[in-house]
């Protein structure tokens, strides 16, 4: 073979070998693994191929073969969550019917404004239905006019339930019941609203005549005896009607009417004992016209009686008269005979149309300590929740009195009983036409005819 030809062939071979070697060293690096919609790779090909700039191949950490486990699913990129503001709460209007006086209504609106500041979706409207709230409520239910709550004393519960006005809220209010210092009124085992203040009678005395509250009934008896010098002065100013004298009947263990059994209790021996105690131990010291409210209040305001038995509604007149006075519970006869006057709770009633927002507002209004303080300071309301600091000594006196309160019955069947007790008072307490036993037996005849015995 020609030497020149051989040298040419050898040169071509060398060039081919060099080209192959060069192409081998220039293999591009493995692409960086990215998350794709493909399942994980199961290849065992080493990932330690040196890059062209490496002079010495440095192996990367050996990665064992990737074998999918039974729970491994294809990696799918999750969509990036988008943060969006929740939709604004739906606007709700709470309609509250009432017969409050202008001063009370102004304070209630002020309190409601505090609530709506933190509940901007809620609007609270107070609608005055005086002078006949009861008729307005009953008429509205019959015509289908919707409102959420109304305000009145608790003794309408039975009437309103039977008329189909109210709905029970036992489960809705269960979480706030422990906050109350008074019994929550019920009708046939159910709750239909919550109270925000209480009213009952207590002993109101002129400090110039009685420096300190009597601790026992014996102490009060001495005071009554000391000042009983008719017609110049009398031992006590006392409105002798069923509500005011109830303390002594209940304290003796008696009762006018049992809400649970819906039966009268005038003929119960304990009730008779209570009537007799009042007639013997209080009635002799009461001033003239004992059944007339204005006469009895005037005796106290004019200084003709050292004390009167009355409620918080009378305090404005006492203050206006410039009397320095105190308020205290009626004193106990002994450890087992503690006067328990009838008491009323002013409350929110929950109608069949009430929204959840209305019930939440009622719960806040009736249990918030700051609301209670406003009601004490601006209206002189007696609070009904526990653990509240009361600065006003007058309100504190009534607050102590409500601890012994006997709630007025809520059954509509109570109505004729009031008239029966009036007959007992007229025939056997403010006069001696009959003995108390005879009077209660005669009064009970009409009640028995109504099925209340």
C-alpha cells in the first residue's frame, strides 16, 4: 500500500476518534428536576455525570432508586389559594316594642348604640306602644305584624304563651342563666325571656327618726310604737293591698296562688297565719286610709311616719322632698319567718318572630355588667345579675331586698285571685266584718267555682 495513502487513512481515523471523544465530553448536564404531572421517575441511571468544567469527576450523593409506595399519588401542583374577605354580614333589624317613659327609652337607645358599634350589621329599633302595650302585642300577632322582642313585667308570660305570642328559648339562654341573682320566671317549665331589673317593696325610713335599719321585726315594732301618736303621727306608712302585704303571707309559708298547680292558697293554714300576723302586729300602726297609695306616701313625705313600705318607683318623690333616708329589706320575725314580698322582673319577652340576632342582643343586654351599671346610674334600676358592685346605697338596699323576693305568678289564672285577696283585706284586715278564717273561706268559694281549688 502506498505510504502516503496509509498516512491519509490513519489521519482520518485519528480525526474521527478525536471527534467522538470531543462529542462525548460535551454531553449536556441532566436538566434540573421540576415538578411535573408525570409520576416519579423509577430510573436508576446515576446522576453524577460531571459537567464540562469539572476536571475530576466528583460523584453526587448516591440516590437510591425511587420506588413509589402504595400511597404515593401523582404529584399535581396545587392551585395557589386566593385569600378573599368573607362576605359582609347580612343586615338585621331588631324591633323592640315597649311602654317605657321617655327617660328610660333614651337610655335604652344609648345602650343599644354600644352594641351596634361592635355589631355593625345590626340595627335596633325601639317602638313605643303606650298606653296599651298588651293590646298592641295581641293585635299584632293576630294580624301577622312581625317584631322581635317586647318589654314588660314578667307576669304576662302565661297570658302571652297561651295567646301564641312567645316561643321558648331554654336552649338559647342556658349558657347565661348562671349569671343571674334571681330566679328566671318560667311558664309550664319553659323560659320565654330574660330580665334586666327587679322591683319589690322594702322598708324606707327617715334617718332623722330612724338612724339605722332595724335588724329584726321586734326592732321595727319598737319604732312603730314610739311614733304611733295619732293623729299627729303614725307608726308606719303602709299601703294595705294584696301586693304590699304579701311579704307576711309568704314569709309564714303561705301563698295566694301556686303557679305549678294553678290552685289558690288562701285557705292554707300558713296563709291564714300570715294574714293574722299582719293584722295583729302591723295594722294597728298604719295611718288613715290604709288602702290609698297617695295618702300613705304623703304621711311619710310630711314626716308623720318614720318609715314606709314601698318600691323603687317611689324614690323620686322621697328625694324631691329632701328627706335623708335609707332603704333596707323588711326585717325578719325570726330565723324561719323572713318576709318575702311579691316582686316583679322587668324583662325582654321573645316573640315567635324573634331572630337569633335579637336573642343574642337580649342576652348581652341582660347580663353585661357595664349595661347593668348604666341602668343603675342613669335610671336607678335594681340589677338582677351576680357580682356587680353597686355604689348607690338606695339601689343596694333594694338589691338586698330582692334576694327574698317571691316572684309574682305568671299564670293567667292568677287574675281572679287578686280580687279574692282584696275581699279578705276589706272584710277582715282593714275592718272587722269577718274573722280572717271566715273571710278567706268566703273568698275561696268563687275561686273554687273557677276550678282553682
